[in-house]
């Protein structure tokens, strides 16, 4: 019995469930580690050039995060529909979902590339950066984001593999892409032998090549998998599937966009505090993302396991797994919080020699350390809600948290009360706690799963068909929808 099959087994002990969770989560954690390294390596190497270049990458990443939100949303739709279909044993439908997701990713990737080419400067100018940072940032932005179709493919192709319970192949693809990125970063940023030093331009070129390599590797692993079968006649737009993907993906995109646009607004407040404070905030954020990798890995496992249980109609098991994964992730994140608290300032010293910047990095990470277990619960439950086909409520909650709680408190604490970077990170922590508590409360009240009665008729039929007997619990079965 495979891990994918075991996720649907009934009557498992807590120990057996933990084993399933770990087997699925660990590759996703490692994948997230190396995914984080893609941005971390750029920031680390470019920090050796100057703080203006670090800020340029920071403001570019703030806009790219909006693109990532859209790409990730398509991936969420693909992942959820595929795990639900796999839970019902319908791998034909899972394959169709995968192909439609790739088509959607292609269109979106080309569109964001065009937007970047035309509007790079205006988009970065919205952040209120200094002219020199704007010039450097616009150049870097165009290099990395005009070919953003490869970013889209990496998100969606990874989701396709996770949709059938395969978390190892995306991990391998990201590791390979990371090795390529780090080598090219060093060679192209600083120069090597006959290759001239290209600075921040080299960092951008390295990232693009790394994503191309990652895309090729993911395609290779999909072709090797016998649970997914692509057919030539399915490479056309299918309105019903696109509606489903957008129905799940749009709220997920809305959630990410609410977060990123809110981030853009409070980034403006941080920029107003000074270039050094913004650089410290950016570096602290890059360091903290190493703790995110654990929670995101377990969140991926939560989406897969909960999605399969919901697809099979095992709602109590879905809730049991969601709570167990939250507990396990919180335990690991407490450990990461201790490391951030004790070592944050020391790690920051590798990024800057400015004593004020280093001290501010340490302050930010000490505050972040306190909120790590709440961050774990927030991310895992968001993944669980997605697996339960409920992507709208996290969107509403994130919008409220980012625009009312976080952005409002950043302005009040950091600007009005002159708390500086301590006020920024305290506001972020309060928002995290607020959203984690609300998601947990709704799960306890059983108001978190999109039930059969709330689904469309076609969805209900699809979920109720038994893969072998073809006998539905409803009046008819649509096998080829």
C-alpha cells in the first residue's frame, strides 16, 4: 500500500498517521527550503555589493509576490481538484485537471511577462523608493519577470505532482534548480575567468536559468508518472474545468493578493522609516522564511491528506488530520523560534556590516520568534481549508487581517508611536495570532469544509462515484466529466 493509499485507510493509530504526515511533509519541507534559497542566495550575494541593491531586490520581490500569488492560486486549484479526484479514485479526471491547469498557467505567465515589460517602473514607483533603487530595481525586475511563464510552470507543475501525493519529485526539481542558481549567481554576479562581473543583472539571469531548468525537470517527472496521462485532444480550453480551477483559485489568489497588496502599503510605511530600516526588514524577512519552510511543508501535506479524505467523504478523519498536523508543525516551529531568538542578530551580521542594521535585524527576529507556533497553525489550517475546497473564507480573513489588523497596527505602532522596526514586527505577529485563532475556532465548530450540499451538481456526482463499482450514492454517475 502506497502512502497515497494509506491516507484513506480507516482506523489508523496516531503513530501511523504521524508516519504518513512525516513522509509527505518532509520532502515538501526540503522543497520549501531550497525554494527559499532561490531568493536567499540572490539577497546574500547581492548584499556584498551594497544596500541599494538589496533594497532593489526587496521591492522587486514585493511586486513579484503578487505574481506568485496568482501562480500559486492556479496551483491551489489544480492541487485541490486533483487530490479530491484521487480520493475518489478518478485519475482520468485528475489528468484532465492537470492539463487544464497547465493551459491556464501558460496564459497567465505570458500576461504577467507582458505587464512587466511595459509597466516595470510604474509598478516599483508605487512603493515610493528612491530614484537609484528604482533604476536598479526596474532592470532586475524586467530580467526576472518578463519570462515569468517559467515561474508559473514551476508552481503549477509542482502542484500537479503533489495532487497525486508525490512530494518527492518537486523537491528534487527545486534542489536541482537551486544548485544551478547558486553556481550562476556566484559566477555572474562577481565574474569568473573570462565572464565579466554583472552584479544584480547576473543575479536576475541566474534566477531565470534556474527556473527554466526546474521546469524541464518537473516535466520529466510528470512524464515518468503512470497515474497521470496526457492526451493530445485534451490540450484545449475546457470551460467547465477552467470554471472549477478559477472557482477555487480565484479566492486563493484573492487571499494572496490581499496579503501582498497590503504588504505593499505597509512597505511604504517602512520605507518612510529609512533605507537602513527597510533593508533590515528585508533581510530579517529573508532569514525568517527558513522557519516558514517547515510550516509550508506540513501545509502541503495537510492539503493532500485533507483533500483525499474530503474527496472520499471522510469528514471526521479530515478534521482529525488537520488538528494533528497543526500540532506537529507548531512543535517544530517552536524550535525554529528559539533559533531565531538566539541567533537572529548573528545571522544578520552575514548580510550587513552596519551595526544599526544588524541590531534592527535582531530585534525583528526576536519578536518573530514569539509568534512562530501561531504561524504554524495559521499556515497548516489554511492548507487544510484549501483541501476541504474552502478557499473563500481564508481570503476573507486574510483581507481583514492584512488591511485592518496588520497595516493599521504597522502605521500606529511603527510610525505614530515611533516603535520603528519593533512596531512593524509586533503588528505582523498580532495579525498572525488573530487569523490562527479564527481558523481554529471555525474548524472546531465544523464550519470549514465545503460539503456536498454546497457543491455544484456535477461536483457532487464526481465525488460520489466509486472508482471500481461505478455505483454512486446519488441517482447518476458521470464518469467522463
